[in-house]
C-alpha cells in the first residue's frame, strides 16, 4: 500500500515559501542533542526543496513547554541543521507574527529558516484556527514530514493543511510505504513480534494484525497475563487483570498462531545488579518477578524470525534498560538483523533498543513514530496525513 497523497515531487516549489512541519523533538542533555536521528531523517525533504529553489521554513515542537521556556528553545536544532546542511540555518524569534514574516520576506530561494518551538503557544495543541491561519500566512505551500506527530490534530500538523495546499515529505512517504506494505501486502510468512507491558495497550493492534499474520510472538510484561490466563503461577510479575479474559480467548481461538515464551528470566528485584534465575513458564516461583524471556524462548523466537518473509516488531521482550534483563530484546534484534526478511521496527522502545544494540542500520525500516506508527498499524487514520491533498 503506497501513500495515496501528493508528495513534494508532485508540486512546483520554485521560488515559493514552503512551510515544512518536521519532528525535531530530539533528546537533549542541557543544550547538547544526544540523538539526532529525527533531524537527519528530515534532511532528504529539506535538501530536495533547497535544490528545487524553494524558501524553506521549518516548524517543529520540542518537549512539553508551558509557555515560552528557554530550555525548550530549538536553537540546538538550528545549530545542528547548520552543520548538517553546510549552510546557515537561523532560528527565528517566534513561529508567528510580523517580525517573523519580515525576516522570511528577506529570504532568497534555497534559504532554510527554522521557526521557534510551536508549542510555546498553547493554541498549537488546541488546533486553534486563528493560530493555524497565522502560521499559514508565512508560506504558500505546506509539507508535512513529521510522522511522529501525524496522529495528533494540532495547528501545525493538521490545521495548516486546511488553509495551504498540503503534501507529504519523503519521511512520511517512506513510513507509510513500509508500514503499509507490512499490513497490506507482506512477503509471507508474515510475523508480528509484540512486547511491552500491558495487553490492553496492544488490543487494537493485535485485533488488526492477527487476521493478517502467520505467527504472533508475544514477549515483554504482557506475557504474564497470557500465562495467568492458562492458569500458571506468575509470582509478582506484571498482570493486566482487565485483559485476562481477552488473553484466554485469543489462546483458545488461535492456538497455532500465538507463540508464547517457554522459559522466563525471574528475579526477586528489578535492579541493575539483580540475581537472576531461568525457569520454565509453569515453574515461576511465587515471590519472584518475570523480567525477560529465557534462552530457550530466544532460540525459538529467533528460528521463527529467520524463516519469515516480513517481521514487524513492536515492544521489547523484557526490561531491556537493565543489563540482567536485556538479552531477550537483544536476541530478537540480532535475529532480525541476521535474517533476510523485511524487518520493520515500529518506533518507541523497540527503536530505542535496536539503536542501543547498534543494529538500527541492519533493519529494513525503523519507524520514527512511536504513537503514530502504533495508531497506523491499528488501522486508524492519522489526521496529519488525512488532511493532505490526495493524488489524482
């Protein structure tokens, strides 16, 4: 399934002022960017617009500021963009208003300017029509390339697209093509690997994917709700009480599709220096917490991954942030890296994990959107993409 929306290639941008919504919500340590993947992800669209002679006006949010907060300034992003593009990218004093408009009027084709954090204005998240109109007044064309916020109907992600002709950037196009192919036309066998803590957070995703997948591999904290539904002791492990009946029904209706772990790493505490034991799933001691899938499960999951045609991964296998409990998540990442399958990592914690293990480059696609990729894979329409112009 391709993107049925116009992209930057479908319009003439020469000499035009183009407002590009990017996702520059990068992690910072003081004013130092600790991971610039979101900035590098936007470069193909920015460089294309520069080459085509557009005046490029970039917009983004950063963090959750309450009003104008100096620690949430986009200055570090402007500095990094200047380095990456090899040309000066000035940060404008605001994202709307006369001063900003005057500075944009002085810009030449090929120039790139960055607006200050759109969330300094509370009207942004309210999708306030007047605020959207003031943003739109800065440009003649709107490009959305912020997949990570495409599931939110905010002024700069959705409102502006009802005023200016709106098209998709290359990052959004790539996201929809990879995620869409996984769901609509996967190379078989198609497997989904699902982790994370609560079953209820993944019900919509499971319901949308289960009819399409050949196998569903379940790891992470959500495993224990499935084990409990089978009548096993789970000790002090995470239990999503509200989803017990759902988990039991899935196991009864799809016994051949759902692959659960066969062994679990347990510990009395969740700490970086915890002592761990491996037990089979039917022998979890009462006082312990399950925190990762065990070695036999890692081998089982790796075998299934290696024989798949398409593998979609959403959610870690355990508490991978702590050394004693990272090996299940690492094993899945490694199996995906070593496999010939189309490997798609659905953003969020899974994306952080492949990055941590240095395996991101070996995946077919690592999504830049956590919530957005999840909603897309659940089959929901993303407002920031729905508002763009249709092809044809």
